C-alpha cells in the first residue's frame, strides 16, 4: 500500500507516469553492521542498474538508511540522477510514546517521495520554508512542509524539463 501511495503522489505532483515494480533485494555490502543501518548510496547504485532513457526509479524500504557522514536520512537521491531510495523506518517511530497513525506515516512517505523525485528531476533544495524541496532535518520539520512544489520550484522544474 505504501508504495502505491508514494507512486500516486509522485504522479500527481510531477504529472509523470508511475509504475509499481516487484520488490528489489537489498544489495550485498550495503549494511553498516556496526550501525545496524543500510548505506543509501549503495542501494541507489543497485537501483540504478539497467536504467535507460528518462526512466527514474524510487525504491522504498522499511530499513533504516544513512550515509557514512550522517546519522540517518529519510531518503536520498542525486540531483538529475535516475534512482533514489526512501525509508519508512523513522517515519513510523513512536514520538513521546505515541505511535503515529498510518495516515500520518503515508503523508510523510509521500512528502519524502515527492522531495526525492524532485531531486531526480533536477531540483535542488529550496529556501522557502514550506516548499516540499526545503531540507528536512527531522519529523517536526517534515510535518510542516506542504506536499507540493512552491511557485519558484515549479518555474525551475519547467525550465529544467523544457531543455
């Protein structure tokens, strides 16, 4: 269900066709065993294999992901790249002993999916505090973001895609 929610939101925001593929195995060597986390960059490398043309691939995992120099990431993508990874792990962790409702987890997942797809489409981080392309350090910040591009990002995306 989570994958379909993310795909529908990507399709709605970017007006691009999406498809839900079969599960992808976690790549060998992607685990930081001393941290019990997965290396997002290694997962992206695995997801990017055999992508041709304008196709973009967004993988969703329930595992905790990170980069070597960060504590964790909600998602990771390279600007203009062809693959991204998103984790639901931290989106569903209890806060003050309260487990978030599934609808909130799906809203958070959709926001991360839109944000990372924005990077794949060529957008960088936005300074607008409510824009989905604004950098989110934690769930409190993520929850304040609107699940859409601000007008400036829409103009930038239009300029990128018209090239």
